[in-house]
C-alpha cells in the first residue's frame, strides 16, 4: 500500500516587484547619505581636534570631502583656536545633503511605490493512493486545486 500526498502553494501579488524596487532604491539612497554624512562628520571632528593634515588617512578624508564641502566653504566663518577649527560650513553641508537625500527619497517613493494589492493564492494537492487489493502498477490519483484571492486590510 502506497500513500502519497503533495501540496504546492503559490502566491501572486500584483505590484510586489515594483514595491520591492522602491524599497531597495530608498535604502540605497539612505546608505549613500549615511556614508557621506559620516565622512563629513569625521572631517568636522578631525578639524576640531587638530588632526595632523599630513597623515595619509586625514589627507584622503579631506580630499574626498572637499568635493562635497567646497560649495559651502565661504558660507560662514570657521572659528579657530590654534590649529583647531570648527567648520560651520561642513555642518551646514551635512544639513543640506540630508534635505536633498530626503527629497530624492520621497520622489522615488511617490513614483515607484505601489500599495499592497490583492493576493491570489493557489493551492494544488496531489494525492496518490494504491488500494490494498489492486494489481501492481495500479493506483488512484486525485488532484485538487483551490484558488483564494484576498485584499489586505490597510
């Protein structure tokens, strides 16, 4: 006697791929902003504690962040004491880039995001049963399919 049952369930939701793409795109935007903000913040700290500008890491950091801080360099004076400098322009740059990234993220969200739609679930059950007194190779197969569609509550 052989009993066998297999259940296969598949789901289909319209707009799911586009919603995932919108999510991943916004996550990349926030990741890039985080890297930029962290590097500019590190620059502010380095300038504030008067890190040796000849150090290779400091030189690399300053050269990379100069590209992003340069548009704001003459915006405000940088108070200093000895070699220590408080770069107000770098802090302003961080705020401006935060606002720009937030705006881009909102635009991407509005253009790409689709609300969750109806979900179609299809379940297929295949059952195979061999009766006790059946000759070898004879079996009875039953296929049952059920489809449900539901719309999630918001």
